[in-house]
């Protein structure tokens, strides 16, 4: 359970290109065109990576500014759909990002991500609310925030109690309601008739479910990204325990904190920093792994133990979508699919090549799926 709320990944190491000649010596010119192309490509990638980092830093600064003053916006996508094989119930429509797996997410401009004919005014809502996983904070969504805003969406990312820049200590949190309070307070303040799309990652999925039960008429859609999508009467610990015996990495990574003494139950869970990359970020860029390593905070233990009480009339009335992450070492694909089978959402999408943290590993592809989900028209009146 030590990986309950985090995300990491490796970045491919690029070899430094050798010295380049404007006119290659005759002895090597015949068979070297491919090598010169690779050198030019490598330099281009470095320029693009540098640009991406500058944009990321700018987005992070803007995000913190928005946290103090207001909110944020974003856009769309298309993907390849396929039916669920061997499903006992009615097959869930599924979707898979059509891009090939790679260690980097291709750098695309906003106009390349967005269908030119999308009219945001035609959407049920253009407002996304992003809910981080255990140990994370609103900071983990910085790429998603930037992409969605550039596409014209309004975006808010909350810091749950004891997370991100929230002042509370994780060991002081004694209930799920206390942990989720920043999210429920935000939803409570929404104007009459205003709806949002909730996006939950990791344990943030349980928090989204909790909020859906309280404010079903304020949630247009709920998106679970490599998240705990629980059934009524189930806790996050129940769900994660299903794969505890088979996940040695998770068991090795978790460090229990006993703020009330070793003769009392643990109050929080921390993660071994040396195992973060393998557990949470095995496909993510090195710079994002570094960001997470200094930003992750302990996960409060009491909310993980609490069983959800969900009703068909409230929670069940909200449209749910799930995004699978097949290279996930924290919540393996088999566990994700088990949750989907037990509590089927309206549609299932898959982010090829993504680890537990798609907002780092596959930000462009994640953005496209979120926009695609926002465009799915309402099928019933609530």
C-alpha cells in the first residue's frame, strides 16, 4: 500500500552527440547520412525538451498564482475504440490511445491536439476539477493544467488535507471526510446549476466517489485515472490488499509512521524515496521524478481504512469513466481491471505505455482522453 498515492518513471538517457562536421570527410561521407540525421534529431529533441521545461516552470508558477486568486482552463481528442473481450455483462465501450508506446510523450502544439470544430459552448461543462492521489498534491497536475487551459477549459486542482501546500500534518487526519474537506468545500461553493468533471488519480478516486455521493448534481462526469474505484462497503485498504501478496515492490516501499507510539495503529504511510521511480514513475521523465521526490508527503492512514457508503440514487447517477495505465507498478493493470469488472463504468480508456503517473509519463495523451470524455454527450436527464 506504500504506493497508494504516488507516480514515477525513467527517462531515456540520450548520448551526447559527437562533434559534427559541416562537410563530412570523404572517407566517411558515403555511409554516414543516417548518423548526421540522428545528430540533428538529437539537437532538435534537446531544444524541444528545453522548451518543454521552460513551459513547465511557467505553468507551475501560474498554477500557484491561480491557487491564491482563482482557477484554470483546457481541450480535446480522439482515440481508437474496441469492445471488451469476454465480458459477462454488456460490453463496456473501451478506448486506446492510438499513439505508439515511447519513453517520451511527443511534443505537440495545442492546435494539433484539438479538433478544430469543437465548440466548448456545446459541452455540458468546460470545468475540470483535478484530485491528486495519496501523498501527491495539486502540483502533480501542472502539465495537465497547462494543456487544458490552452484548449479553453477552466481547471481547478485541489490540495487535499495534509497534502501539497496544505498546512495540516498527515498524522493528524482521522477520517475520510476530514481528508476530502478541501474538495467538498469547493463543490459546496459552486453556483446553482454549475457542474464540473471530477478527475481522480490513485486514492483520489476514492475521494471523488465520496464527493459524488454528496454532490451528485454538481458532478457531470467522474474520471478515474489509475485510481481506486471502490464499491459501497469497500475501503481503499480492502482494494489494495487484493494484490499485496504479489506486489513485493509496494510492500518494500511503504514506511509506516506511528505518531501515537508503536503500541497504537499507524497514523500515516511514507514511501521509500529510493523506490519511487520503480514503483510510481517507471516511464516518467527524470525532471518530474525529481519534482515528486521533493514534493511527496506522507499519506494519512485513517482515510485508507474507511469504507465508503455509496448509493445508486446519488453516486450511481453520475457518469463514470476509467483510464487504464498498463505499465503501472503501483496499481497493476490486473487490479485496475478487477475494479472495472466489479463496478463497471460507462467507458474504459487505455493510455498505452503509461506508468502510474500519466500526468508525467503521457501528458499529451492524457489530455486528449480528458477532452474526448468531456465531449461525450449526455444520454439521460438527471
